C-alpha cells in the first residue's frame, strides 16, 4: 500500500515534517523510486549491464535455478543468507522450495508458496527468448550481487520485453531494482519484496505495466532507520548512535564514562563534566598544576606529564612548595667552592642568598712553596714557584761543564733540571759538550741510528754518521722490491704488499659460476687474490654472452626462460615454453586451439562461447519434429550440439508451397484433382475465375465466387479438408494457452 497519505496525516498530527519519507513501507523496510524526487530517500537511476561480465544462468519457461552463491552474507527480514534462487518469471527467492511464480504477478503479501522474494518484474516471462545473468562485483566490505534479466520477452513470442536488474548491497543490506524498459503490457505485474512468512512485505507496484512508466527508473528498498526505539527524541538517521540508550543522542551531556554520549566523535569523552579542563598536578614530586583534567578510559585523569619541577635559585617558588628553600633543587647547592682569592682552593661551600649563588670561602691567597704539596690548589703552578732560587741557571751532575739547567722543585726538594749526561755534541763542527774526547755529532739523535740510503726503498740498512759536519748514512745496498709475502719488503707502508709483483692489477675471474674477468689481481694477507666479488653474472636474453660462458644458452638466467606461454595464435592457452632466439624472448606455442562443443574452455578464453570453433555452429537445422524444415540453427548447450528449432510440425496445405519442406508441393490430396466446373481448372485455382477470361466459372461453386474444397465424391454437407487441417494444427496452441489461465 502506498504510504504518502499516512505521511501527510502524521505531518498534520505531529505538527512537523517526518524524518523519512519512504513511498512504500512495512515494519522492516522502506522503498522509494526515482519517480518521487521529493522523497529524500529516492535513489538515482543507474544501469551497468553485466552481460559481458556476469555468469549466464540457463532457464527454460517457468523454471527456478539451482542455488546461486551471493558471494557475501545478505540479511533479509532478519535472516542471513549466502545463496538465493532465480526464477524465470522476474524475481529471486531465498528458499529452495520457492515456486516459479507462473503465470502472473500477485499481490504482496500473499501466502501462496511464492514467499521470501524480491520481485523486479513478476510476470509470465520467457528467458529462452533473451538471457539471464548473475555476478558478484567489487571488494569487501562493499560488494554487490546483481541478477540481470536481459531483453527477456513475456511469454510466449510477444514483442513485450523487459530489461531489469536486482542488486543486493553488502553491509547495509540495501536492495535496488534498475530498469531500462519494463515491457509495457496489459498483463498483471508485481514489483516489491515479501518476507519468508508471507505476513509482511512492501508492494511497490501491482497492475499492468502500460501505466507503470518504469523505463530508465530505479527502485531502492532499505531497512527503516528512523525509529526512536529508546524514546530520546532522536532516530538513527537523525544521528542517534545508540537507539537503545536514552542517554545517548546528539546534544546529550558528554560525561566521562567511555561512551560517546553526544554521538559526536569530535567532542572528547567527559567534556561536559564540571571538572573537565580545570588545572591539576600530576603524579610528580612538585606541587605545580602543570596540566588540566581530562577523561581517559572513562575515568578522570590529569594531563600533567612534565615530571618534577626543581626549585632553582631565582627567588621564585619553582616547585610550588613553600616548605622547600629557594635553590633546593640546584645540583651545586652545598658543593665545595673557591672564593675570590688568587689560589684555587675550595675552602667554602655554595649557598643561595637573595636568589644568587654565593661561596663562603674568604680565607685569602695561599702561596705554593717547595714542600711537595699543591699549596694553591692550582696544578698549573709548579711546586715551589715562589722560592727565590726557583728558575735560576745550574749545572747538573753530568760530564759537560755547561750550566744547561735551572733550579726547580721536585718531590718537595730543590733540584737542577740539567739531567742529561752532558751538553749534546751536535754535527756542526763545534765541541758542543765542551769535551774534545767526544766525536763531532756524537750527541745527535740520529748518530749511529739505523738509516736508509739513497735508494728507492725505505729500508734502513745503514747507520747515521757525521762527515764534514754533515749528516750522512752508510746504506749503499740498493733497491729492495716489495713481494706478496705479508712483509713490508721495501720498508714503505705507502706501497701495498706485492707492489713489485708483475701480475699485480692484471684482470682475473673470481670464485663465481660465470667466466667473466670482472676483477684484478691484488695481494691480500700475503697471498695473491682476485677482487672479483660481483657474484654470478646471469645470462640474459640480449644476444650477448653475459656470463662469458659459450656453453650456456642466451637468456638462460631469465625468470621466464622455459616457463609456459601462449604464442601468437587466437587461443589463450599456454601450450609452449619461453626461449631466447637472436636476443629476443620467443614462445614455441605450436598453434591455435579451437573451442569445441565439449563443455570445456578449449581455447582458455572465457569470453568465447563453448563450441565457438565448431564449423556447424549457427548453421540451419531441423528440430525434433515431423517436418523437414530447418527452422532453427545449431548451438552448443551443456557441451552438446543442439538445435534451436522448437516449432511444431509444419502441415502441408493447399497453397502451392512446400510447407513441410520435403521437396513436394500440395501433396497428400490436400487440393484434390477433379475439374468440377469443366473449365480445365482443378482444385487450387483462383476461385470463380477461368484460366482464359477472368469471369466466374460455374463449375467453381456455381459462379458465386466460392471454391469447392471437398474431396471427390464428398457430399455438400461434408467438412472441408482444409478447415479440418487448420483445426488440428491449432489444437496444441489452444491447449497450451488454456493451461496458463
């Protein structure tokens, strides 16, 4: 029943517009269509045919399919379904016992065995004259299941055809019925949904489609979402996020309970509490309110996560605790310190006075005498630095006669820094140590020390000497080459081990499976090695011997080498394997595979029909009747060659044609052979006309324009043979139409 009148009455009684305006409703569903644009739930018409993407379902007249998988769980009137059944007569049902619905639509609801259905065009349809497809499309959780009645005529042989879809939506369990054309007819059609118990349903339409005008229209049915089950004044569509809790609705106080009471995820939990957002102190040792009160996991909490605030020496109660002294949080408070004197001795401690760090050391300067003690606490000043003799020249206990040192304080005792064994006698032609018995240069650090002569190596094979007041070396051995032996033969760390080898730097192949010299020889840990650590070089299909091995075929290392492939033929079957020829990937597929009528996808192409390669497909053929007329064509059905000729027998009549296609015309005595009028014309001539003058022939019915259609010798009261033949031919058609009433 249409609900627009009831909606108008509710507007008057309640003094406002209803939250929803479904055109048709029951207790569970509401439905609207594109013909009611004022309805806020009216759908937008859409149509996408699945004829090329869906699965065909073969239905004969008045037949229901086997179980069809939906592809997801669909809830219909409170029951979850994963499969359904498609009727040839324009609807789907969810029970295996659903009737086919012959032979016209009926009111909804009606307990007649055609229950628990979704009807897009419930009428006497004839799918063999069109096609029916189904399929599941999209990805979870928003998939769609579609059944399409594609160009299906009304039974039988009429030009009235429908183009309609039934679409089920995953998740929200919505139902859509899309139409391209509704097949205008004076016959009764039903559109709507009915629950499995046949106690409730939504009848969108019941009547003749001549007045429906559903061409390019869409019907949408969805569950009722505008109830106020908890009586809080808000429906689900109005934003009530929990229609079973009166305290939960838009605008409700957002208390701290872990529930979105105002149905607004943007407002924090507990934001309506009086304490929410007030200053607070977290679980630290200070007493400062450095956070605000918030709601966490449905309980009050403080956002203060700053940690302890130390009380620094700044004249401010930093930790907000008057019981702690100013600066009590300073790390230096009470630490030892040095005052403003010249020494560095920490003879006081730090304290905080008037917000300033102060040291209590007021002892004055302490001088550093030679006593083995750092009197001024300054390691930079020498022990005894204030002694009057400190730093004066002196001669130590050595063999020279020169004052080469100064007085110093060592271990708290006066000492002389002249600690050498005499003034060094340098290589300068002068007796530096004032001792003529020592040779010139005797005190040079290099004198007598190993040295390298004037050769290319750095090996010290001589000793230093002073000749003519100049430094010289006794090494005259010549160059020493650096071999690969783990020894620095030429005594030069700048030259690599083995730098004197003839093979150093020559190309080489490493320990991989290819034969390519991708490295050079070097010396490592005293042994000859090769730097080739690139690993195996795969032999790709490029016409080049990549791995430098002529025994491996070109392209041998390609991932596709030897894998199955489909060649340059019309099928999609991978009958060959990939190889490499002339640096190009090639497939040795032997040729095309035809799709024969055997129930198998021979050419591996689901887009080609079974039997598409048969030579007889589409050829004219004669069906299983008594005539010989080829009134159908060959097709492939269920992997078997069949003929579409399902017409009845063609009966020979007196018309000058070969009606039964047996090569003979008007045989079987249907025309007779007597010349009743004596004018030379036999049965089958133009009635009332002679062959020569066009005037009525008295022999053909007495000149009255009639035709004697009786067999020879029949009396005037006999039934004409032609009328009898036509009656017998029409008898099966009359019986079939009678069965549909």
